[in-house]
C-alpha cells in the first residue's frame, strides 16, 4: 500500500506542476513511517522558524535567557553575505504587529508567538540576533536533528543571491516535530509550550485543509517564490497524533493557491491511506 | 548625600552595594577608542520605581523612563529598581530639548538607546551612552528613522541647531547608524552641588 500511496502522491504533484515533492510521516500510535524523497534538501523558507523556537526554549531551559525577558525590537540585521545591514520588508511579512514595536522592547515569548503563528519575519530575525546562529545549530545538534540546517536569518537577500540558505528535509522536520509532540524536545514542559504555540497557527491552507473540520494541527508553513511547505503534528480525535511534513518545489511565478492545495490534497491522501489505512 | 533633581536622590556610586558598584564601575578610568583616558560617572540619580521613572521629567519633554528603557542585555542588577542614571543625563535632556524644538515634534529614544551601564552587552566601547550623554533616536513625530536619507536629514539639522553635539555617521556597516540617529555630547560628567549641612555664619 505504501508503494502505491507514494506513486499517487507523485502523480498528484506532477499534475499540479510541482518540480519536486517530498513527504515524511510518522504515526506516534504505532511507530509506522512513510517516506518519499524524505532526505532531499529544500530551501527551508519559514519552516526554519521551528528551529529558532526550539533554540529559544532551549536557552530558557538552560538558564541563558530569563523566561520573562524583554528584547529591543530593531529592524536592522547583518547580512551573512557581506556583513552589511539589511531590513525586512513589512509589505512582505505576514505580521504587522511586531513592526509597531520597532524601537521599543517586546517579551521574547511574544516574539516567538508572532514568529510561529503569523510567521513574523521581523520577530524571527530579532530572536535569531538574540540567540545567535551557533546556538540555534547547537540546539538542533543536541536534539540529534540532522535534516534541519540553520545558516541565517530570513529575508537576507544578499545571502540568498550568494547561495547561503537555510535547508530542511521532510525527514528532518518530521523528526523535530516528533520530539516536540513526544515531549522530548528540550524538556517535557518546553515541548508542551512549543506545542501550544504551534497549535495557535493561523496559516491553515496546507496540511489542516486536507483534514476533517475541527482537527487540531500544530504546524508551520513555509513559502517563497520557489517552494511551498507545511509540517505539523496532527491530532485526530480518539487516537495518538501523527507527524507529517510535505515539502514542494516549483518554478517561479506559479499560482500560490494551487501550490497550497497540493499540500492539502497530499495531507488528505496521507490521512486516508497511511493513517486510516483505507484502500486506494 | 546631595540635592536631587525633581525628587530624585543623588547617590555616590562608590557608596552603593557591591553588585551595583561592579555593574556601574563608578569613577573608573577607561580608555576611549583614541586611547585617551576618560572617567566613568561617579554620581547618579537614584530612580526608585518604574512609576517614578514615568513621572519624573528631566526636561519638559523628556522623562527619566526614556533613558532607562533597556532589555536583557543590561547587567542583571541594573534591570530591577532602584535604577541609576548618571547626573549628566539632565543637561543632556536639555540638549535633546533644543533638538526637539528644531524638528518641531516629539523625539523618541530607542530601547537601549538612552543610558547603558559599562556592563551592558552593547557597551564594549566607551560610548557616551555610559555617561548618560547620548541618545539613539528611532522616531521623530510619526516618522521612523529608516534609511540613510532620513537619518542624514535629521543629522544635518542636529549639527546646525545643537551646539557641540556629535552625530554618528550614517552607514549600513558596523559602526554606522542605519535605523536611528545617534546624538551625544561626549564624555560629560556632572558632580551635583551638595546641600550644605550648615549655613555659613
């Protein structure tokens, strides 16, 4: 069945015009896994924010950051490409609230919430500057997550032009979210708090859109001109959750809604054929 | 020990408890970027609470709270009240008042952009922020200071209208101002006159 399901997913992706697709799923109820190109690297887009969330809670847990700490919100970041400053563009950001705090301070937990729930680029970069890339990589390493590679803050166009990007695999994101769902990411309490943040997600046109109405999903999307991703923990009634990551790559200038619909369609297919084991 | 300003008590930093002395390093000699020896402030206004900071005007349009808005990069003892402001902050507020008159509207000081102690994580160099004699201005009226043109326009205005003020060059590299206008008066220290214990006969 798994082989047929994989073929059907690839057919869906091909019909939608995706140039590449990768899927990884892990059912926490029985430990079964599904993998399709699960170790292929993709540009991470905003899915990398889950790694920043992990590192933030890791720093709090290790006592390196006070949990009620406030941090100065500045829209000034150093490009990894040439060490010159750059700003993130409010018109390309999913969140306006954080821009209202420029020049002032915000609580780090509030920044984390904006970073995940509405994918605030500004909140992300403020936290990345606070934590530092090394600390984020160290947190991933401590968790043994290999398929999530953090290099830099988001919207660093000069780094992008230089080919310096954050990367993820479907297997990597699934592993990271599995640890969050199982309470082993940093600590049980930290995992629980991270899960609550992810469950508040407002972008629900990917994995959640392929599921029965009312299904709780702790997910994080990622979208730039050439990739559309979603990865999350799915909570169906009366069963243990499962983790799913769907990563897609596209030629530029495509129809965004069609791209998200592909992820929703794959989510539905995985629910029916992998989780519920209905025949195709 | 000395007269205060607008209800704030003046304290000798050398007489503060050890955690504060270690963070504030009162009266310590340090070297500036040019290798010159300069002395860190020794006398401070003590601000008992955030409410006190909010209600205390250092000048008609600048409150003590604007110089005390810091984040977790400040040394831990200095993130809780009572907090301390070098006495030069009062004449510097008067300088900012002059700048406010020139721009014709509210001038907003950024977090970490007022007073920073020598132990603040952003205090690697001997910035006049350590003397309470500098401000990073991020907004003037409703205008955020983003982009070289805006910052340069206000920088030129400051240099024309505020005698003795130093303005950090605009730039998008380390050491340049990219999201704020930095103004300072240099390493200004102020030793307030003490109240006489007994009037002369």
